[in-house]
C-alpha cells in the first residue's frame, strides 16, 4: 500500500490538541494506533512511508508524529525531519523489544517517548501526554518556582504540610526551635522560613557545628569556635546552629554555659536560637552523649522533618522543579521526566533526601539530550539502594530494568494485597498490561 494516506478525525476536544501523523507500514498496527490516538482526543492522519510523511511536514505540519522503527533508515529520516521543522514536531517511536538498538538510536535522535510492542492504547495515551507536557513547557518555560513556596503549600504529603503549618504559628514567637531531620531533608530551608516569618530585619548568624567534629581538629580550632559562639550569643540577631548534634560534649557544655549566662543577664536582646540536628539526637540524650539541659534549652519547639523516602508522592513534584531549575541555569531546552521515570524515582529510598534528588536531576538535565528523560536514563544513574552510581551498576541495562520492575511491581502488589485494579492505578498502567508484566517477569502473586 505504497504512499497510502488515510484521514480520520474526531470532534475537536477542548484545548485543541495537535494533529498526530502516523508513519506506520502495517495496516493492523496503523488502525490500532489511530484508534488509540483518537481515543486520546487527537485528530489523526496516516501514511505508510517516509516520503509521504516528509510531504506532510511541508504541506500540513502535524504537532506530533508517531513513527514505526521497523521502517529502519526511513524512520530515522522522519525523526530527524521532525526535530528540524520551523515549529518542531514531537516524535514518538514504536519499537520492537527484540531490537533495542533501534530504540536507543531513536532516543538519541530525540524522540519524546518509545512505545513497545504489543501496542497498548494506554501506552500511546501516556506518550501523547508526555509530548503535550513537553510542548507546554517549551512554549511557556517561565521562571522556576522557588523552593520555599513549594514547601509552603504545594507539597502533597501530610507530614510536611503539618511542619509548615507550625512555621506559620511560630511567626510571632521568639522561642528556640530545634529542627530534626536527616541531612538533605531541608532543615536549613525550614530555618530560613522560620526566620523570615519572624520579620527580623537582618539575616541570622549561621554557625556550622560540624567544624569541631572533623578529624584532626586542634585545641586552637576549638578555642576559635567557642569564641565565635560567645560573640554570636552576645549580640541580638538570631543564631542558626547547623548540625548541633555534632558538637563534642565539652563544647556542648560551653554553649549551655554561655546561653545560661546570657539569659541571666536578661533584657530583650537575647538572641533566638534555631538549630538543626539528625534524628538520633533523642537517643544521644538518653545515652548521655548530648547534654539534656542543652537539648531542652534548644528544643522549646521541636520540628521533625520526614525523610523523602517516607513521602514518595512529593518526589515527582520536587524532581520536576529541580529539572526545570537545572535547565534554566544551564541554558538548556525544556525537559520532563516520563511517567515510568517518575515512578522509578518515587520508588527509590533517597538516603541523601532532596539534595541527592536535586543533584541527580541536574546531572540528567546535562547528559540527556532529548526532551523527555526516560526510565532507562534514571536506571543508568542510580543503584537500587538509592545511592548514585554514575553508570557502574552490574549487568546489562535490560537486566537492571527487569530486576527493578520485578521488585517494584511486587512491592506495589503487596501494598495493595494483590488487588490488581488498585496496583495498576498506582503503577500508571492498564490492568491488562499489569497481568502481562506479572507473567513476563514471573512474579508470584
């Protein structure tokens, strides 16, 4: 059916999504994909060879092109042409799992997404959604949302919302606040917000207590640190003690004595102390490794920040913001994560919390040239314990992906006690695709 060109349309949905051009040789596949595209609310045109597709680009440019990689070099011609149009056309590839090298080349050329056979309508809809999201941020990149506004109302987890509600309640207080959380969980960002809510005209005095816990610290170093503490407590500006749980016992005693002396002196100029500590500080108090009197003085109000691994629903939002910020700072084109990449990111434990997530987003922004960062890109950069690996995981990428998918799907099924509908919804796939995955990956249910 050389040069065949079929036209089909459905009522134009609200929002006027772009027309989709199909470049698919097989009649059955073309009809199936056309039905899925219409079901997603798009108008459809179809051709069966590259020459006809390039003519379409010249005469009636589509918004999206879906090209079958079985066309080989012709498929690559279409993908290259899509990226060089005056108004770029988002390209989606249909791939055969038996030929991963074709998918890899298509991704290198800049396709938005790859849909593997057997073709499922849900996979086509998800790929079109990726294309639409990328087009939107390319058209309206805008400035990145500031981190504090994200934490102050946009995050989804209940635990963080409660913490940030407490910040607003502290706006008129001068009470000392101890912020307990793992490193990278946003302790200093929270301290800055508390300070900002208090309306103090000057920035707080920040002191890093890890300095005196470092190997090889000398008596002179400790003396200089204690002098810095004394000078900070003698003035009225708020103080932020970063990593206060790192202080040696002797320096803890100095800090408690200086604070007590300043309090006895009285007056309205007593500085407010904000401090951050890691969660074992409570255990350290019980084991007499941290002075109880100092702990009670610092923790007039205690705020506990939940680690990122306990709020996976926040990961997708945060990583999208971090990616957008990285693209802006490095003057890169707009990029997004695919749904499967976001699902993978949400499943990882993030021992380094938001700091680790931010670094990964920045690295992916720099090394992935196309607009949509795929699950494979993330798999190449992380280990399954959440620590970064920079591509040194054992086994092939296919084996790594299979291990992750098997473990992840098993954990979701366990969480939903085998309820296929609920598990499929969380995974973002159709129930039939979930059954297929279970059989393919030999998951015992």
